[in-house]
C-alpha cells in the first residue's frame, strides 16, 4: 500500500480477505475417507472456487486448541515485507433451536398401591433464552422412569395377616450426541450413512444407562388371633430383600454392570412377662423392715431375644471399549464382594433391680472364585461357603450387668441410691490371608469394667 493512502479498500483490498466455510474442511476429510486414502498420506484437493485445501492425519475441528496463520513466498526471490493478520471472525453460526418435553402419569390402585410413569425428551440445540449458541445441548436425551409401590399382602385373604410391601422400579436414559464422539466435526447422522454396521455404530456412540430395582421390605405374618406370640410363632420373623442392577455403556466403556443383592431374615421375641414374687403371699406384714425380703422377685424369661442374618453381595464387571476397532476384546475388570453378617441381642431383666444386656456381631466373608460365577464348579463352591457360614473376619460382643441396689427398701438407708455395673467386651479380628499376616495370627482383645455409683438424696 503506497504511503499516505487513505482509501480503506486500497489499504486492505478485497483480495486480502480469506472467507471460507469451515464445513469445506469437514467435507474434505469425508471425501478422503470415502476414497479410502490413509490418514498418514498427504491429501490435497482444489475446490470449484479455485482454492486448494490439503490435510494429513485426522484433524478435528471439535478439538481445536490453537490456530497457525502463515504466508508463502511464491515469487522465488527474497523480499522484505510486513504482514498483518487482523479481525478473525466467525459468522453464519448454526443457531437452529431444539425442543423439550416431559410427561407424567400417577395411578392409584385403590388400597393396593400406586403406579407412576414419567418421561422426558430433549433435542440438540435446546437451551434457555440467556444461553449462547455454544452453551446449548449437543445431544438428544430421552429418559423414562416407571415405579410401583404395592402392598401385595392385600392379594391374600385377610385372615392370613400377611404384610408384603413391594417396590419395583425401572429407569432408562439414552443420550445420542449430535456429533460423532471420536470425530467431533462430523455429525452422527452423516457418519451413520457411511457405516455398514449401523447397530454396532449406534452402540459405540450412544450413552445408555438402565437401572432396575426390586425391594421387599419387612415382610412378615401379623398376629390375627389376639393372643400373645410364643417363642415359635411365625409372627416373630421378618424378611427383607433388595435387588439393584445398573447397566450402562458409552463411547469409552463397552459394558459396565453393577448388581447389589441383599437378603435378610430377622427374629424378634419380646414377651410381656410379670416377675415371680415367691414371698409376697407368705409375708402378709406391710412393715418396711420386711420389704427387702417380701419383694424378692425374678423373671423366668428374657425381655427380648433378637437375631438377624444379613447376606449382601455386590458384583461389578467393567469392559473398556476397544476404540481402535478390531476383533480384540479388552478383558473385564471385576469389583465384587460377598458378606454374611449375623447380629445377636439378648436383654434379660433378671429381677426388678438386676438387668443383663448382651450384644454380639459376627462378620463373615463368602469367598468366591475369580471372575464371573458361570460354571457349576464355581456355583457349588459359593453355595458350600454360604452353608458353612462363610469365613469369619470379625467377632465382637458386649455384655453389661447392672444392679440397682434397692436402698429404698431399707428404712434407715432409703435416702441413698447405689448402682453397680459390670461390663465386659471381647473382640476377635481375623488375620489377612496374606502369608506374612497369617504368621502373625489373629488379634484378640478383652476388656472388663466395674463401676459403683452412689448418691445421697436430701429432702426438706
């Protein structure tokens, strides 16, 4: 530009403007791939506009981090010049919008329970009014949720007294990207037209998650005859079961499976007994000096007997997708464990003044063979370990004996209180299965505590 020029078109001629459609670069890559040319080969093509484009490798406009601008000296002679690159702009952005919808239905099945189903849908391009073009959704998302809560015991005759609460649920989400996840400047629909195995391609680009749930909570038989339960009564038992399965896959994970199963059976017996007072009818005198002997009592039955057996199994298997393609399958990795826990509770009010509390917990592991349990030998091994109670890893117990001395029955000491407590704790911890730890053996601990508390009570 000559010095002193003021005309803007002479300072910056129209020929200096580099205006092209970014989609031309995408079409160039698609054309090369269609011709079967390897990405490692240099590929050049001249478009009808007279411009030449070239590429090597597998460039992706969806992952651009920087841009290099340069000029080429085609005059075959040296020159000194000053070059400006100015006003990099984007125009004609795709501002097409999207849509979204949701729906929900709630049904009440009389006194049997409820049923709910809902669904949502959102297309790519959907966003709020204040969101820019690049902030809007870039995927089509569809979800459906269905669940039901039932009191299945009402399906049986009322005289049976069955209580069977049931919950079942199903949730599924499907996300389809607008652009190919591994080639983010080519749309999913365009890529789908070029592949031969459309089913396999859909599975490799979509993100799908499915959750299944089934719960039975506090299933038991209620007493309907109005009598007090016996030790052997079925109403003392309760059952719980839960099952949750999650299946998912996405562009990087071919299959991710997680199952959690829990089953528990509990027993609880709490009789309402009255203490036996042997001297109440023999000693008729109401003298306070004889109260200590007259009120001697004891309970022949415990106040509460509880037991619970809890089985919990988690199985997870994940297979990473072979992104490069080919028949090779990446081996699965597993996340699993199987536990068998037992809980014991005994409460016994031996007399009105002496109370015994006993609690114990036994934790065990059900050892499983490596990998999936998909052969008869593996299933038999697991079944045998369950019937044997598993491999004990931790056992702890706590017993407390409390004696509230009946000082109020001694006339000259009825202004005092005295409590004696004896507590003992025992804990057994199994050593690790590693040979180094097995040589050290298991860990045992036992503690005993004795406490006597007294108090003087003065009244005006």
